[in-house]
């Protein structure tokens, strides 16, 4: 009897260990999830309920709306992040009706307003097309030819598929570069409407200060609804449209989740770089990210200084500062993570072991013996060229007027080509979007700031060493004093240009090269002078990609042999599953973060000054302890955000966080600062992502918003 | 049998509760500690071992060296904070021998160097002298007369006592203002020498950034030694002097302390304000502290801007910025604490209950019925005058040249009086110190900054409402445009003054009023014009203090009756005992701080840039895991700092943290940010103070400093 108890205890212990201590890394493609024993980790439903090509499954409830969202009712109600809907809410706002500030509520379906520019893609099916794609690769192709041929083939497959499936959208995703390619077919909905959006003081509480941070107290959620034509087919907005009925929608777990609970997530993570070598990590850590942090920091400080004197200017710069500092904070987090985890050194050690493994077998040595060295050589070139390429790249990206001039100039060149031959931005399916981006940039254009940025980046270009001259910049300086020459050029160019007028700019986008020449605009002339340099840069980069793709494909082969395990491809905006547990962490010596925050923290952080202002009604509800059914039983307050060790990256915004029964417990919206390292490696110590707790979503919607009918639509009230 | 077990469990539970959950508030005067049942809390030694007027006790091991220190060897070795010794270390440093940067080590006693300006006071005895002090108070005295009479009497008792006890120092401390007064007699040692001081990168690691912060990683300790004349009597520095043999020195607990261990502390806490009413708290919260935070913040930003262009100027401003930002950060912490704990509202509720208690009894009502209202009235006046008084006060305190002029002018007035009649700064025993302060201020004087500060504060004065005019400022403006007039005055005054020359300044300190008049210095003329205004301010403040002292004495009487308990007086730089436990806390929603930090955190925080630079040798020792006997058994690293809920305030710096056996486990040096609230109230939630762990002191001293002989002297090696 005693032995039996011991035996059972052992079983319990082992079960516990297997449940809680195994690493939970991975953004798994749906095609790979059958390799996971999710049931042993805590999944209570059948894998087929997650993906089943022959029937209904959860993936039909997940939509790509830029980032991710999910259907939560039979009538096409979508729950996603506040920051995902932000652009549409802003576009629908006017001075009189400021939906960002006050939030938006449609009291019935007739009051729902279009979420401009927003579309929803639902993954319908996928198919491996590696063979077809790689069939175009010929033995003696140069790396550039190879890259171009593959890209063209991918475009062809997409075009063919979309023609065969009217109303659907297709995409070929590169899973392992140079190795595996998958064709996805999506249902593509184009009539999305806003339903309920909380005010900025809830949906964006903490703003940039709390961005990338835990503990978090942001109610980052909003409701939209998808509409289709009366016959059920996807259609543009029309008042006659009817709610879309998704094949599947998520059940709400109104009790939320608790510490150490098993959770999983479906979503569209953007990009990761986990299969890259130490050379890449060292380049990022030592050269590229420090350059970008410095350059973005400089631009931010200029924009802040310009904004100090004039609130109007400050508002113009707001979203650009937000974007730059988001990236900057992300990179700073990555740099910290790389240092703390000593990631580059660890990868070097792994590579050393791999080298030894390769060296042990003659055949292996012949095939793989020089891969790492060849990757290293390419990164030596990249390093050597880095400053030149970065400066060159940011001339076009950071200076609005050069961006305008260059885009217009390039459009004229590209539009003469066949659609499939064009740069993606100028293909028919993408051209409207490209014009919209110009328009948005011009809306926030401010000449004095643009001049300062142009001067700074041109000065940096003028100071590049002799072997890295940019002819167009040398033409400006003409061997004289760089500062004088650049100042003179800028004064004249900004005075003369007409591309800063919206009408002129958009008209120019469809003009022929000849007509553009006749405009005689200084920024078009500059674009023309820069064009061959950018073309050369593009060819260099394509050649590098071609060479690296081939090497990485080989590297993965040999790593599989060495580690005797399969790998999953880096994130690439395709549907993935990740799983893990609600779990806190130690961000620093003597500090522990709990995985659940509460309304107490909202009150605590509130200063009354943006981004830490809170509506009075929230205070009143808090004082009255009017927590409804959404109080956490131990914390005695409404949970606001939850933290977990799942493997996420940008693009997972809005992803549903699901419990073991596949019910919605939260909406993913961010990572903890140290987890920016996810792009290079997942770490049990630091990889933590953040969701708004479903209990906060429901509490705010019911108690603050007074929107009982949405809770009824979601079946939270029976 | 079963019942017995239940009973024992109950006993254990009750013991646990009484040990760990009782509030541990209080800075107890040594005369009161017999009221505490410290044994039940965890004290393992007899109370007589802490204080025993008839024999040896721990208090003889505690010295006041500005803040607090303690003897740790029979040969007068003193362990205190790095920041307490800082001034002396800086004074002993030269460009060639930078002891702040590199640390200081005397390899034997002959190498020990004088700790300039530093003295040590050891509490020898104390006696209640309330009756004698209050004997001078006559019935019909005005409040001003009363305050002056008491102050004079205190000075008389000190003088008489010091005459009777040659070589000793005496002090009358006001325990409960207007109520109880205690005479302390101190042994006064004047020859202190530096023995071992770690480099700034250890002793000040984290600098201003980490100041007032937990988790902390500062090795804030240093060793000094006290010397006396060969006959054992206190003496000024002489090479013939010999080490002082204290009556008692502390035993070192080289194993340190652990979470939840009982600890106590002896030291000289500065000032607390716990007996003040809600009117005082509201005034601090709403008016005084916000004014000071704003004014100090303005000065800091000016000094930083001036320093940006010139490293020499930056160095001049360094210690002043440090001082101002220390106070500013402290006030910001207090403001946060007041808000979080809703302290003013809570005190108002207590006062409401007290009022009801008073109202219930006719006699009580007659005696105490209007106390709170009268205190309230005084604070109404204080509020009404606040801006005027604050601006007036900071004219003299913030502008160096006005401070010089005013001190010189006031010295001439005061030196004509009898010693006991003088303002304390000009009494014979204090005059050298006053001159030294002028000298130190002049050393870091920078005219352009001083002009900007003068302009700003005079502009604020010029903008005061009509009823609060400062005649000296009106004289400058003369009804013209304030900015023009003030600019003109400043230009002329700074050009003409000679008080910015050290020789002139110090000479002027002993000149007669007539001689000063002949100097015709613009800042002496300004001082003369300001003098009557400051005299009037002083009288107003003395009258207020007299009135408030009387009211507070009554308030404490009735509070004792109401709450049926004794109170202990506010901290007043006299010897106090406090006790508590090593304990972490929750600083914010979802965040927990552990009470012990380790060397891991030092490594983690190190960026290589001051104040987060760390000597290479520390890195090497860490990598080699050369932790000696000082590794924490669970944390597997050397503990660096410890946190506890003891009740401390400024002045407790350097205080010994002792375990239940009275052995040294740490040296107190700071409070956590939220614990700045201690000045108003102790809170189990937020009151946490910080010590450097004795294990870190010993590890750094042995492994980094290589100073084995000090560990032997302290008996850490047997």
C-alpha cells in the first residue's frame, strides 16, 4: 500500500514536471502541430478542433486584419486590439466627433460605421508549392537571377490562384528561404465596421511610456464587425451589405485564466530570425541596431524640439515619433537581451559544436564543411558596406521630400513594365495602397523638420569614406565645403519643389518619365541621380539573399542531422500556433513580476495627465467595488492584463489567447521589454507576452460602456 | 492526544503571529525601550546589553559621526557609510591621488590619514531637564518671548555642563516641543582617520539614479579609526595620538541575516513630523513640497544647461545638483506616498474621532475643545503667507552672492552680542563651521549661474501681490519694468562686488558694521535692505512655533487619554532604537521586491558608464565564483544589500543593523523611495530601509581590497 502511494506520487510529480517545466518554444505552422503532444501539456480538446481540413475548426475564427483578430459571435463580430483598429478610428474621427478621445459605440447595427482601409483575411487552405517554385531555378544562375526567378514564380502562382478563385486572395509564403514555399488561400472581406471602441484613456492607457512594458494596465481592445453582400460574397462597403457569418467563432471564457494555466494562441506573427548564424547576431548587435537607435533618437529629439514651440507641429510629428520610438525601444530591449543572455557567444558555441560534428564525417565535410565560413564572408562584406548602405537607405526613408520624389520617379519606370515584373509596390493590386501611403505622409509633412533631417543625413553621406561615395551627393557638394553646398541645395530645392502639394504629388504618380522630366522638379532630378545607386544596392542585396538562402538551406539540413530534430520555419506572417502558460518572471535581481495585473494598478498609475488619465466613471466603479462577475477571486479586483511565456512577435497583436478548452481568455497585444529578444531566440527566463484579460474587456464593455447587448451577442449572458 | 497536537499548533501559530504580524513602528528613545517586549519579537540578549547606565552596553559602540557609525574593534575601528565619509575622502584627495575614484587603503596604521572636519560623539549619559528648561516660562509671556527664553535656557545648560565636563560635549534636545527636554552628554573625539574606503564604483555604485531606490547594489561602507592623546583624552590630530579604545565594540555576524529575521538598529535619526495635524500634512502636500520640487527642478535644469558646454562648470555644479535632486526625489517620493496612503484624509478622520472624544466630557471640552481649530487657524496664516515666505527664504538660500552678503552683514550684528544671545551660527563654538561653509560654497561658485538664479527668484519676488511686497526688491524695481530693473541691478552688482574673493569674504566675517559700510559692496547694501524683512520673518516664525508648541503639547495630552497609550517623541538627532524584520514588499501592482540583492545584480546593472561602472576585478571574482565564506546558501551569490521594515529617517545613515544576538549584519544607508513617507508616518506596506549587507562589506574588503588584516582585527578570522 505504501509503495502504491509512492508510485502515485511519482506519477503526479512526473506529470507535473512534464506539464510545467518543458520548454514551450515555437511559432508552429498549422501544418506542423500534429507533431506536438499538446494534450499532455494541458489541451483538453482534440487537435482537429484547432485545424481540420475536412471540417470546422478554430482557425476559421481567426482573421488577419493587418495584425490578428477573432470572430466572437455568429454575426461576424470581431475582437481585436485598440491599437489595431486605431487608424480606422482616427480616420472616422472629426474635431467634433473625436472617437479616439471619447471612444465609439454603435447602439445598434445601423450605427456601425466603416473601418476605412481595413480588410479581413481568413485562412481557408494551404498547399506546399516548393517544387513548383523551385522548378525555375537553373544550375548556372547567378544569385541575383535565382532570387528574381523565384520571386517572379511566386507572383505567377498568386495571380493564377486568384484568377481561379474569384473573391479570394492568395499568397505564396517562403517558409525556409530557398527550400520550402507554401501557397495560402484566404477569404478576403472588405467591409469592416466599428462597433465598440473604448476611449484612448482605457484603450491606450500608459501610452508610449508603458509600451513594451510589464506590469501593464492597458485595455487594448476594440470590437468590429465584418459585412458581406446579401448573397454572402465578399464586397466593398454598401449599406445593403449584411453581417458575415463565420464558419466558426470563439467561445468566451468569462472566468478568465489563472497563474500556470495552459494557454495557446493562433495568429499571424511577422518576422523572426532564429535560424541565422552568430555573424548575423553580431552584425545586428554591434552595427545595425546601434546605428538605428542613434539615428532614430536624433530624429525624435529634432521633432520634439520643433514641437515644443508649436502644438500644431507637435501633433503633426506625433505618429512619426511614436513609430520611431516604438522601434527604438524595441531595439534597446533587444540589445539588452542580447547582452544579458550572451546570445551571440552562445550561438558561436553552438556553431563550434556543429563544425566539429561536420568535421567528423568525410562526406558531410565535403558537403557542409565551408558553410559557416561562407556565411561569415558575406557578413564581412555586409559589415564593411554597412554604414554606406544604412545612410543610403535612410536618405530615401527619412527625408519626406526625397521619399516623394523617389516614389514618383520609380513609379514612372515601373509602370512601363508588365505587372508581374514590377516592384511589388507598383503592382496593380498594391498601387492604390502605395499612393495612400504618400498621402498619409504628406498630411503630416512639416518642411522645417524635413529640411533639418535632410541636412543631417546628407552631411553623413558627404562624410562617408572615398570608396563609399554616393554620386548624387557628390554632385551636390561638387568638391566644395559640404555644409555650405548642402545648405544651398536644400534652400533652393524646398523653395522650388511642387511635390509638397497633394494634387501635384498624386497626379505625378501616373505620369510618364518624359512628363516628369518636363516638370523640372529638384526632387525628381535628385531621384534620377540617386536611381542607379539604389538599383545597384538592390542588386547587391538580392545577390546576398540568393547566396545566403542557399547557405541557410544547407545549414538547416546539417543542423537537423546534428541535433536529430526537426525545425520550424521562422515567422513569416502566416498562421501559427504557440502555447505556454500564464507565468510571471524575474526581470532583474530581487524583482519578481506577477502574471496578472488588476484595476488597483490602473488607479495607482493614474496621474490625471495623458497617457495616465482614467475616466471618472472607472474611479467611481472602483470605489463602489462594482466588479460584477469579473472579480479575480484571490486578487479581489478586476484583472486587467495577463502575462505568459508563449512565443510571439509583432503581428501577433490581437491574437486570441485560448485556454485548454479553446475558449477566449485574453487578446494578445504586446511583449515585455526583455521579450523583444524573441526575434532571435525564445527564452524561458525572459520571453513573456501580454494580453488584455477577457475579464477586463467584458467589465469595461458592460460596466463602463454600458454595452450589455454585445455581451449577450457573445453569449456571456445566457 | 489529537487535542494536544491542535493545542501546540495553535501555540505555534500564535507565536508566529506575534512575531511577524505586529506593527513594528517607532524610533524609540533609549529611555523608553524598557516598555518594549523585544524578547517576544526575537531579541535573544538582555535589554541591559543594549543600554545599562551602570555597565557596558551596545550604545557605547554607536557613534555620531555626522550621521551614525559603530565601533567594530577594540582599537577604535569605525564602520560607517561611504557617503558619510565622502567629504573627508574628497578633502584628502588630489588630482594625483584620487581616493574617490580609486578608493583608499592604509596598509598599516602609519598610513592612516586624517578624516578632515570629521568628529565622533558617543552618547555617555542623558538626564531629563524639562523642569529646569520650562522654569523660565512665565505666564504672561508672548509666544516670541517664550520661544526665546526657552532657547536661551537650553544654551545656558549646555554651556554650564560643558564647563563642568571638560572635553565632553553637551546638548539639550527638545523631545516633545514645549513639554520635555533631555540633556545629553557626549564623549567628543576629534582625531578620526581614514582606514579603508572602496572606490566610488563600489561605494557609490548606482549614484543618483539608484538613490532612494530598491533593488540596490551599492557597497556604501568605509572604515575609519578614532584616535586620542596618549593619556586617553580626546585631542585634535597629532602624530603622537594613539587609537581610542571604546568601552564596547560590535561583534560581526559574518553569516549575515536572512528573510524574516528579527533585526534592530541604533542610530541618530534626524527629524520626523508624526505628531503634526492634518493641517500640516495638507500644507506640505499642497503647497510647500510642490513649490520646492518646482524651484529645485528649475535650478537643476539651469545648472545642467550651464554644465553642458563646459566640463569645468559641470564639475562645480555637481555636488549642488546632487543635493537639490536628493531633496527633490525625496519630496516626490513623499508626495507619491501621501497620495497613495491618503494620509491627510486618514489624519483628518483620526482628528474627527478625537474631536468627538473631546466633546463627550465637559471638562475635557473646556481644556482641549479648540486645539485643532487653533492649529488650523495658524496653518491658514501659514498658507496665506506661504509663497511670500518661501520666495523670501530662497532669495537668501539659493543665490550664493546674497548668501555671502547676508552672512557677513549678520555676523557683524551678532558678534556684538553676548555669546549666548547670538544666533547659533555665530556662537563661538559654531563660528568656525559657519566660515567653512562660506568657503566651500565659494569654491563651487559660478557667476553666470548665480546671476540666472538671482534673476529668477527676484522676478518671482517682484510678481508677489501688493500685500506681500519685499521692500528691498521694490527698491530695485523702483516702479519701473521689473525685468529691466533687475537685469540692470544684477549686471552692476556682480561687476562691483568683491565678496566673491575668498580673502575678502573671510576677512569681512569679523569686520564691524562700520567697516562693512565703508566697503560699499552692493551685496552688503542689499543685505542691509533685506535685514529688517528677515528679522520680521524670524519673529513671525518664532511666534508661530511658540503657539504651535503649546497647542501640540496639549494635543499629545488629550491623544494619550483618547488612545490610552504612550507616544514616543519625533526624531530629533538623539540616540534611538528601532526594530523589525528583513522583509520585501510590493511597490506596485503585480511587482514584488525581494529583501536581499546579490552580486548578480551588480553585474546585471553594470553598463561600464558611471554610475554603473564596476572594477574589472569584481567581474573576475564573479566569474571565478570566488565568493569565499560570504555566499548566500540559497541565492548562490554574495548578498549585496538587505531591506527591512525598520523605522528610519535621515541621520540613520551608517547605523548598525543588528541581529537578535546584537551582532552586526548590515550598515543602514538609505530608504526605498516610498519610505520617504516615514517622516510623516510609518507604514508596514511601504516603510522599507536599506543596508549594505555585512557579507558584501567583508567580501569586498577581503577579496577586492585584499585587506585581510581588517577582517582579523574584527575577529572575522579567528
